[in-house]
């Protein structure tokens, strides 16, 4: 059987292919990044990061590039595929990300940080920085985490249940305004009809998930998978007996948590305690 012929020789990875196309189109025009930025009214550093693959930009800038290059819809389509490319995540998380994207419903228990699906960019950046990420790798991982939030948007978003330990709401960011925005985001999320948010107060006492964050994925075929995580490792659990034991523990924790309405009031009270920026 003859070897498969490479048609273009360009990358087959969506993220890299998108960046490659941007560079080729600009070089084909004979433009510098500065000239392109001046023409579009966007920052040259943003465009440069998009061409290097460290930042995918926004749909607005991609649409502007489509118009500029006369490629209506092409770059936007490549951008959408690149946004769903799980190669931007660390390798040990990629299978979970694939499964999460297909899940019919999601259940989470968070020990000390909001789930990635509910984090603001500022929260994600500080949390990932604390884990040792810097520079372009940090920018890429923040963008990847923000891209995951699209899973909860639109009419096809899966039902999402999340229980937050009170520790999540007590572990503040270094910047009060960033922390305020994170709490506001949680309050807004709790008002969505397809999202059920509960708070597990410290007064609930010891329980079976004190040191373990857990996520459940109910798949379209009716099976349920679990993913557990602590500070040093994560594990995807597919064995039905282990998943069932974890579900029973989760149910017990849910019974200890505040109802959704009381949980929203709890987060709102926490928000009211955050200092406001002084008026100038």
C-alpha cells in the first residue's frame, strides 16, 4: 500500500494549524505585525501570541482577520476547532476532557477551589501561577481553562451540580477585586436553571470527601464515570463498584450541604464581606 501523500505539509493539530494559517496569510500580504495591528485596531502583542499559538484570541478579532484577508468564515471555523483541541491541556488530563465534553450531566464536589468550569480568568491565573506555571505556558493553560467554560453555555449545556466546601469561599485571591469578581460569578452561576450549586458549611463536620475533590460524568449511554483529584494526582475511575461507592459518599455529603437558595445567600454574604475599591 503506497504511503499516504501529504497534501499541504501543514500541522494536523488544530491549535498549531490555526496559528500557521494566520502566519501564512499575513506573510502572503507582506505585512508586519505592527501594520496588521494598526489596520485592525487590535494590539500587536495579541496578534503575535495568536500566531505563535500561545493565545487563540477572541471570535471578534478572528472575524476581523477573516474580513481583512478575504477568507469569510474560514479562520473562524479553524478557531472553533482549535478551541476544542485538548492538546492544549496537560497529557494526563486529556482523556477526562474528551469524556467531559460528551457527558450528559456533571456532578462535582470541590474541596478548596472552584471547579475549573466556574473559575474566572483571574482566579485561574493565580491558581495556576501558584502551581508553578509561568510565561507563555501560564497564558496557554489559563486560556485552555477558560475555553472549557463554553461547555456550560448555550442550549445544549449539560445539567451541572456542584457542591462547594466552605473552604472554597474562604480561600481568597490576593487581589480583593479579583476575588469579588469570582464570587459574583458563582452567584450568577447559581441562578442558572441548569446549574445547581450548594455550599457545604464547616459546621457540617467531618465527612467522606474531606480531602478529595470528585467529579462524576454521566455518559450518553447511561454509564457513570468518576474522576478524583488531590494535590498530587488525579484518577479516572471506570469500575462500576468503585464509582457506586463514591456516589453514595457524594450523596451523603449533598445531604449535609445547604439547599440551593440558602447556598446562594451564603455566597452573597461572603461577597458582601469583600472590601470594595475606594472611590477616587
